[in-house]
C-alpha cells in the first residue's frame, strides 16, 4: 500500500512540472514577440526621426539658398542704380567740359568782356568768367569717343550684359537650384539611396509656393522716380540754376527791371530711361526802345547739350538755325521775326540753348532695363516639401517640411523705421515654418 502511494505522488509531481514548462515556453515566445515588436517599432521610430530631421535640414538649406538668391538680386539692383548714377556723373562731367570750352571761346572774344560782368554782378562772377580761359579746348572731352564717353558706354553695358541675364537666370532657375540643394543634403544624409531623381525607394515633391506670385519683372519706368530722387543726394547732379541781378536802375521806363546773369543747367532722365545733360550761361542786358519798350538782349557766354538719343531736345525755348552773330541785325527784331521767345520777362537762355543744340555732342545709351522686385509688401516667399522613403522591412515612411524666406530690417538700425520687403536691400533670411500650426494658433488666439 505504501509503495503504491509513493508512485502516485511521483507521477503527480511530474505532471505539474510539465505544465510549468509549457507555460514558460509560451511566455518566452510571447516575450520574444513583444521584444521583436518593440525592436521593429524602435527601428521605424528611429527611421522616421532620421527622415524628418534630414528633410528639415534639406528644406532649410533650400530656403537659405533661396534667401541668398534674393539678396544677390538686391545687390544686382543696387549695383544697377549705382551704374546709372555713375552714368549721370559722367554725362554731367562731359557737359561741364563742353560748357567750359565754349565759355573760354567767349572770354577770348570778349563777348561779353569779363570786366563788364565783374562791374555788373560783382568781382566773383568776373573772376569765374575770366577763369574759363584755362578751359580752352575742353570740348574734346565731351566727345563720345573720349574717355568719359567710353566709361559711360561701359557702365551702360551693365544693364544688358549682366543685370538682365543674371536676373533672368535667378527668376527661371531658382526652383531648379533650390531642388538641387535639397536633394544634395538628403543624399549626404542617406548615402544608401539615390536622390538624383525619384524612384521606387525615394519620392521627393517640392511645392513651389508663391515664388512666381511674389517676385516679378518691373518696368524700367518704375525706377525713374527713385533715380531722380537719388540725384538730390549729389550736389554735382543737382539743378544748376542761378540768377544774379545788378543793383542799379537801368532805364526809367522800367525801373523794376535789371541786367541779369542767368546760369541754367540740369541732368535728367527722360521717360525712355535715357540720360541727358545741358548747361548754359547768358548775360541778359536790359535794353529799351520806342517800338517794344524794355527787353533783354541775350549774350550767350557758355553752352553745352549732350543727349543720348537724337529725339531728345534741350529744356525751354530754342531754334535750330540761330545765327552766331548779330552785328548785322537787331537782336529784338530777329527774335520777333524768327521765334516766339519771351525777351521781356523770360527766365531761360534760349539763344545759348539754340547754340548748344547746334553744337551738341551726341552720346548713345541703351536706357533703363527691366528688373526684378517683390510685388506685395509684408509678405514671405515660402515652399514646402514631402518625402516618401522606404523604411525598415519595406515600410514606406512619409515626412513633410516647410520653409520660407522673409525680409527683416536689421535691429542695429537706430531710426526704428519700418520697411516693406523689396529687392534693393539684402535683408532676406530663412527659417522653417509650419503654416497649418500657425493658422490653428491664430484661430485659438482669435477665439
């Protein structure tokens, strides 16, 4: 009986041990599956984070490249205006050279004499007029074939030779350049894939955003007002209009009138974007007779007219066939017969302008060209990217990113003035952006 009881206990113990072993094996298998699953999830998470960081880095790099292109365009446009201002200086220098040369001729002819100018308007005017003797032959420097004209031609070539080709390349090729940068950064982060083009393992899509909407070509005429404003910053390019009047009464019939010394000159940009410069100076002697009363008899002392297009004409009154000598005819009678000049209360130098037109130095210019600029103020130029990439065990992972170029005035500016975005100041920077998150935040703030 005891032997039999011992045997029953032994078989019962072996049964319990087998059950524990089966449960252990089942638990081990379940634990292995959980560990494998956790490992797979970790791999996917790691691959997803790696992909997101790589795409953010690539997208941000593309935005940096875009901002650099915008800043380069700003430098191009500023160089463009700099060349135009240089051209204005050159044509003005040529006008002054021609003016000085013709004035030297009149000093030599003593018509009018320097002593008369000094007596009428003061010694400073007489000395200045007499000093023109040192400018004999200066007219040759006003020729377009000379050094000034060739320098003008070189500056003028910047528009067609560099500005417009470079701006056109930026406008049309920027999306392509930006994509190249993005693909290169992704390639550096994933050397095991080929990012040169989309394939079964890689699919990169770049949504252009508002590039073509916010950057466009501007007409040349839109730049003219700003260039005219810039001229005011250069005394050499300012209007050269001065009138000196002697102090004593000349004729009792017109006691309010005086002899006048009129200096006139200006450098301007016409509607076609072409420069021109003119300079004249005349002594207007007050005369009187019984037929027309008091009038001004003009003695041209110096003149210059330099256009860059044959259709340009001097400012004010002039005629094409004004005589160079009035010794055989009365000035006032000739004016009445041949012109409609106001010799009673006029303010210009029509005779000097006529001689300047007859003695003009013709230059050539291509005029202003189109340029790139932003369309709307206070905007950004953004784009977004999406990447489809083969992950662990063939799992397809998707990521998206967004970046933009924005215009911000340097905080170092002490005037604290606001400035709308433009392509004349290189203040463009880059940043990552999340438009959907930003819109939701605005909604929450609004609510």
